[in-house]
């Protein structure tokens, strides 16, 4: 199998045929993941091995580049032994999916099919949005004043003149650590558990910041993008993280389902069967 420290196995391969999924999987997240999609595909993907990326153990202080993520996944994988049918990307994972597909094309002499689900590009707006999401998820343990102050500070971070993505991400992590420490202490959460949650958030912020250095445009020209109703609405309202992504995707398929259920809904399975070419 390819580098086991870089990939987790969703479905064991019955041959050398693989599908690769690029995502930032995290325990307890509300959105469906590639495990749900594979379950929905059932017998239609029988025999295919499905692997999913495991993010490298890096922190913001390491200032990893987007290429360092791709290198982590592609290094020492014996890729010549496998036929990669498709590379799937979810949200910002779509950015990295394009680069993984390009690396495979260098090895095999052909580009695997690229299938993107609610593709988006990371920018300062997205960092602020993700911070708002974390504040919302912590709602029961934050006072209304703490939540409002956190949202205000997140806005101030991204509004700072000429701030870089990595610097803004670092400040978001510091803001979250301060909020989480006081809020979780009130409900008796241990310091170690609190720090574990902060480190997960830092890992995600690092992933987002590094992706902003990657230009997936060339790879995306031949991709198929599946867009949820929620992301279609974001595009209509001018959310740059979605608008700038969808402008470069070769072919797009709208799916009338919410973002959180995109990878688990039957409509997505039917769309894949109708449009995927493997």
C-alpha cells in the first residue's frame, strides 16, 4: 500500500485500482466525509481501494508550504504499482487534490479524473468564517459576550492591512486558545483535553494557510465539480472563497442538497454514477 503514515484506508483494494480522497478528516465534525460517500456507492465501487489523506504532523510555527503537504502524501508510495482511477477533493482539500493528480500524471503519463465536492480556495474570509464556526460550535460554554467579542476580534484580525494568511491563522489560533481555555475550564474540562482541541484547530488552520500558496487552476480545468445548494448560495452572494474556485472548474454539476450532507446523500451517488468516467 502507499505510505501508510500519509493515507488511511476507507476500502481495502481488491486489485491495484485506487480512488484517492483529499480531505481534512476530524472526529466529531458535522459534515459527511468520504467514508459516507463510499458507503453510499456500495457495489458500484466494489473492488476499488479507497484511501484518504492524513494531514502531516505540522504546526503553524513550521510554516509548511502547500507543496510540503503534497510531498507528504506522495513520498515513498510505490505509486507505479497502482492505477489511480480518480482523485476526489472536498472543500479546500480540492486544492490539494489538483496537485496530487498532477503528481500522479507525472508518474503514470496520464491525469486521473478529478472530482471535486464544494471546492473552495482558502483566503482571509475563510479563516474568519471558520473561526465563527468554531465559536458557534462552542456556543453552550461561551457567554453571549464572549462569543460576540470573539467574532469581533476575528474580524479585526483579517482586516489588518497587508496581513498574511499564516500570520492571520496564527492569531486565530491564539484567539481560540484564549477563549477555549477560560470557557472549558468553567465546565471542568481538563487542560490536556482543552489543548488537544486547540491543537486540532491549529492543524486545520495550518492546512488552510498552506493551501493558499497552491494554484490548482490548471488541474481544475479538466475537473468535475459537484456543488451543494449551500455553496451555490455562497457563490450568488459573492463569497470569494467559492467564487474564485468555481470560476476555474471545467464542468460543474449542481446538487440540491445541503453542504453537510453532500457526501452522504443519494443524489450525489446518482450524480457520480452519471458523470464519473471510471
